[in-house]
């Protein structure tokens, strides 16, 4: 892969201005997925995305898709679902199961980019209180939707979500925003623009603006006590 830095385990990331314009945001390769490497990456707005047997690839796209918490859009149909759906919520109780569900094959593909190495790496972050999951459960306590990501300062870096019943991933996102608002977070990083996230209120900002937002919040301490949600979906609505 010409034009990008090759990282040895102890190497720092290059300045993000060296990221490629095509493919958009590719910055570096290699370096492994240690917790220290991942934290250093997210603190600068860099995230891994690759498919084995490729080396780990590190990205910082421009523009960046973000969801400011005060711009979340909840459609009329989703509001109705939140009020009446017999679904419950939890946080960080089934992190590994959420990741495994996100990694499972989708109807439109044979699999996802979430490899076994990624599963192990983010579970290590979860054990350190850095990576978190939101779970949506049915009346039997079965996991039917959710999401996971990484919290740094007042930014939550969304990594992946899944649904086994209609709207479950959207409910997980509404629940996450509910939690983050109360904790004083600023935004959810959605990484790359998608129609699904745009419908929920996400929009693009420049890489420079994203990095400026991140720099203002990344050193703020996150209290472990914030990671709680109401049990019932209807309690997410005012």
C-alpha cells in the first residue's frame, strides 16, 4: 500500500494531514491492536478498519459523519415504537454478545470486518471501562439489538450496531444519546456518512473541525457511574 505509513508496535501515528484522499482517510497500516494503541488512535480521531489477512488499517476520513446529541431525530413511527414495544434496555451487560452479533453475517454480505482479533481487542478495552455496549432485550431477556463503541472525553465513537427485530438498532441509538446527554457528552462519531445515520440526524463536518471538537474534550474524565439506562424504552421519551 504505497503512500501510507507502516507502523511497528512502538511507532506513533503520523499527522492526520497525511491521510489519503483515496481511499478516503487511509492513514497507516500495522502496529497491532493493543489497548494502548487503540486509545492513542481514538484520542486523535483515528480508528481501525480492515479485513484479514490484511494488516490493521487505520483511518481518519474527511469529511467526518457525526451526530450532535441535540440534533438526534426521532421519527413519529420510532416514537410510537418506543412507547409500545415490549423491549427493555441495559448497558455493558452483554458486551461480547453485542460484538459477536455485529460480526455475524448480514443478509447483504457474507460477513463483516469485525475479526477475532477485533473482538479480543475491544473486549480488552471494555474490561478497562473504555468500550461500552447498549443492549436491547425482548420480554424473554433475549438480545435482539444493540451497539458498541469507545468513549473518550465527551465523544462516543460508534463502531457497529445490529437488529434482530425491526428498529432495535435505532432504539439502541436513542438510548445511547439519552445516556450521553445526561453525562454531558458532545457528539457520537459515526465515521463515514450513511443514509441510515443521516435519517437519525447525523451530518458531515470537516476532519479539522472534528479534531478541534475532540481536542477540547478528550482529556475530560468520564465517571463510571454514567453508564446506566432506564429499563423500559418508553422512559427514553420526555
